[in-house]
């Protein structure tokens, strides 16, 4: 039995800005960054465990926020029709790029 209303595929409106759906992307990236920051091992100075854990979570949230900005701009620029494989490719490229920048900055600061 066909549906009473035709079901349209999920597609972004071509007139939307670069910040279309940024809230959902930001929430997901912040959750990812916070959770991965929470589960990082503590290797230095176990006496200040709580402070180090706080720094790791905040660093993870900052990483997630930066990933959210990069992913939102890339997704809304290069993948307007929301093709699934392109979304996953952009997601992986975003994570790798931001991680590379973070590691490079940390190495340069040390």
C-alpha cells in the first residue's frame, strides 16, 4: 500500500547558508570530544588526578568545537545533497585534519 503522502528524500535546501544544521553537528562533535577526552589515560602526577581529568575534558571539548566548525562548513559547502559516503568522508577528513593541527601545535609548544 503506497503512503498517502509522497515521501521526499532528505535533502538540504539549496538556499541555506554555510551554518545550516550547525546545532546538531556541534552537539555531536562536543559529545565526541568530551567523551574521548574523559577516557584519556593519566600518566603524569597522579596526585592532581581531578585537575588533569578536567583539563583533558576541556581540551576534548575544544577539539570537538573546532571539529564542529570545520565539519559544518565543509558539509554545507561540498555536500549539499547529503550523500552518505561524502558525509562520512568529510567526517574522517575533518577529524584527521583537526587532529593533525592539534598535534602539530602541541609539538611546537613543547
